[in-house]
């Protein structure tokens, strides 16, 4: 039904003519502009009252529509599907972007879907979600911050709050009002492909970084501002505690991502649940996303493991009832399909467990159905009484509350007043500071660092001049890519701007090394996301930029080419510094380490590689501290501070300082 008064009245006349009068009047068709506003449309009323009024007007179909999230690909060609199904939400999965990947095109896209939602009978606005996990990484031109593991190394909660605010500003200005961030996972085994999405290996460090939620959402009452978004604490819970399955390595399955957390309930409470207490009570996170993973507190067989998406005891019992979480729970990407039984059983189990909204992309043709089957399935479950209406009403009330708090009923279309701030110099300056603060100095023989600007410098290594590699996953595409290019500076760019002497760059160190030159070798990983980043995990080979070429296997080892570059450069320069640009620690064998004068963990710095040069050349001091333990070998994993026998190469919290 249109928001246009004339069209709205015409549809009422049509309803009269079609004998649907009773239904139309019963459902109190919302007034056209100028008529007396219904309570739910009155911004001066308390939100709880608006929710109750609106809920009371909704049909079952409208309620279930609010619990349904489609992917943009499902509706982009025909947004009227949003209207016809009264869909409550649409998302962009990683890399799902408008053909013209600009802030304006994003806002136009989101608004086009929003118009379709506003054309529904009750005009309930859509909420649009996106993975703004290190800035609005899907958007070309957005400020791309260091991934969380680097932010954990800064030990700077105020800076991380500022980063959340900038992320929210750039996200909301381009349309989406909801970020599927932060991951408050505690990464315990660095072979996990999502280690870089974690702030670190201790709950204490992770909790300290939850200030990012305040940056994203603002204080209570600020969520309807043009520079704030709803946050989503994920993945509830224990995603970082799963056990590595050696039998799965190399088989194409994920050896650790989405696995089973085989820990005692006591360990689980400490390492998995405790970060959610401040996220809910102190930071008032507006949504929570369950984990694909499972829990097994009794160390039994795999059959004893309970999938988090069906864990009523933890979602409803602990999160909603004990922690009094008032937001809503959004399922992960088609995650309910991993639950036991047929689809009907999966929907029933997850709805009854307390999941409120369902991320059910259709993703045709290899997944022939998604939300288009979810809707009739849940409708049938309510019809038979297997899912009580009280559960539906609880879910919808939570979702509506978030939409009222976001101001979407008053301002459903994108407020573009901050559009010109996307990727601004001011934002990039904050990102550059975060890069500098995230650098961890692990070794500095004879005070090799900081370098002197006047020195000639020879730069080598696979990650010296590759902005795709330094940004990592969740950048322009889901998996990221070595060929992905975003505006910003590579590490080499930063060195070239900082050095006054000659700079020679040769990725494989094949160029001649000038006399008395100092050496910098930037090694590390190629991009990955989720289980494709597991050590021993499957290889992703579908990104356009990959031209179908399979990617490097992730091993936590430095590549042979990079090892050779280190040997060559360290043998021919007056000093050699090695920077590790990666989503987690990489193994530095003893024979290699003793050739290295200075060693720096650079993590995944994002778009502002210049921040690395700032600490290399002493414009900023090294202050970073390890957010995870740095192992001697992969075989030591999982290795964490507090372990009974703990003999890493560099301990958790280690970091040399060059602060004067
Ligand atoms: C992914 C991830 C989750 C993300 C979601 C939407 O599978 O597990 O972190 O928010 O799908 O992209």
C-alpha cells in the first residue's frame, strides 16, 4: 500500500468494493498523511507503548515477515518481494554490493528497498545489516581500519570507541543502519581462520575493547542519530573455543571453524559467556548473533554436542532471562540448516531456542530456497501450535523496539548529511593512528628501530606493496583478495614517504642491494575469511580477482619466497627489519630469527599502511602489546597465557617500547 494519500485512499475504496471492508477496517489501515496518527506512529509516545500498539495491529504474516531477513541479491531485481512478504530486514553478505560501489549508490539501494517496505499495509520500515567489522569494508572508498586483533594490540579502549563511531558514521551515511559487529570472540587456537576477528585470547582484553559498541551505537537515545548504527555482539557463544579436528584437515571441511567447544561449563562461562555480560549490561548491545559452533560440556561424543542456534538454555535461559537482554537475536547465514532434522525441525528448534530473526538468503540456484520457505514453514508451526504466538510476539516486539530506537519510523530513508565523510582525511588519520598503536615490536637488536630517514632502504617481501593483503578478509569481498584495491597506502607507500634516502623495492629481493642500505622485509598471509582461513582448511577460489586460481593454503608458516627474501636481505644490508602482515602469529624458525635484527607484528593494518612507517621511522613510538601468544611452532597451538606449561616464542602481552 502506498504512502501516497491518494493511492492509499484508492486502495481502501478497492477494499470496500472487494467486500474486504471488515478486514480493512479491522486492521485499521494506517491513516494517510494529515489524518490523526495511530499510537505507533506517534514519536512522543513511549517506545513500549508504540510496540504494543503496532504488535496488536499486525497479522501473523506481517509478524513472521518481521522475523525474516533476505539477502539483497534475492530482492534487488524485484523489491516488491519485500512488500509482498512484509520482510523486516535485508542484508549485504560479504562482497554483496551495488554494481556501482559508491556511498551514493549504497544509499540509493537501501532506500529503494526501504520504499518497498514502507509500501506495506502498516509501513513498518526495513532494517539493513552489513558486516562493518573493520570499517564499512564492503564499500569502496570507506576507511578500512585494522582488524580486531590489531586493535587488541593497541590496548586503547578510547581509540577503539572512536573507531566504532567512525565506522557507524560511514555505514549509516551510506544506508545500512545495522553492523554485524563486533565479534567478541576469545580466540584460543590461532589455527582458527577467524582469529583476526578477535581482540585477543583473554576475556579481560576482549571486554576492554567492547567500547567499540559505544562508538557504534552511541549512548542510550543516540541510536537514531545519523552517525550511529545498531551493533551485533557475535558469535554467541564460544566460537573461539572450538577444538581443532586433525581428521578434518585437508579434506575440504573446516578443521576448527564452526566446530565443537569441548570445555567444561566453568571454562565456557569464563571464556565464552563472560564477554556478553558487559556487552549486554554496560554497552546495551542491540542485537546478538549466535555461533555456528556447538558446545559439549561433558567431553562426550560429537552426538552430545549442542548447536548454539538451538541452545535454548543459553539463548533464552542465560542471555534473555538471566542477563535481561532486551535486544533481538539474529541467526547467522543459513546457520539453522546445520541443526538436526529436516527444515521444519530446524526452524522449530531455533525459534523455540530464542532466535528472533532469521538470516535465510535464497542464494539460488545452488541453494534453491531460503526465506521463501522459512515463511510458510514458521506459519505452519504457529498454525499447529508447535510454536506459540507468545514466542512470535516476543521476537517481533524485540525487532520493533530496535527499529523505533533507530528512529526508522520517523526517518526511514538514509540521512546523507555525512556522506562526504566516508573515507575522509580525518577518518583516515584516526585509522593511521590505530595502525601505529597496533604495531608490536618483538625484537630490536642494537636498537635497529627506529630507522634513520636519511638511510638508504631496501624493501622486499610479499606484503610490502599489496593493499589487498594488508586489509585481509571482509574487504570489498567476503574473503578479501590480493588483487582487491582500495584507496589508501601500502606499507611501501608509507616507507617511500618517510624515507629521505633512496628506496629500492624488490618483492623477491632480486634487485641489487645498495651499499650501506638498511633492509625491510614485509612478509605475511594472503586474505581469507572464516573456515577458509583455518590451518588445513579448504581453499577459496571464486573471487573475480583470483581468476579461478586457488589461493595459498593457510599454514601459519612464512612462505618459502618470503623466507628467501629475508635471508637475502639480512645478508646484504647493514640491518634488517621483518614486518609480519598477517591475521595471526606466524612461525619464525630459530635459524631465521637469528638473522633478523628487528621483528614487528603488524597484523592486518587495513587502508592506512602509512601508520607502519610512522613507528618504523620513530614518528610514533612502539607501544603495542601482543593480544595473543606467539608460538614457537604450530604444534604448540592452542597455547594461551595461563596454560600450565607455557613456553612460547613471545608471551601474551609482550611488546618492546620505543617510547622516549
Ligand atoms: C557469516 C559470518 C557472520 C556474518 C554473516 C553475514 O557467515 O559468520 O559473522 O555476520 O555471515 O555476512
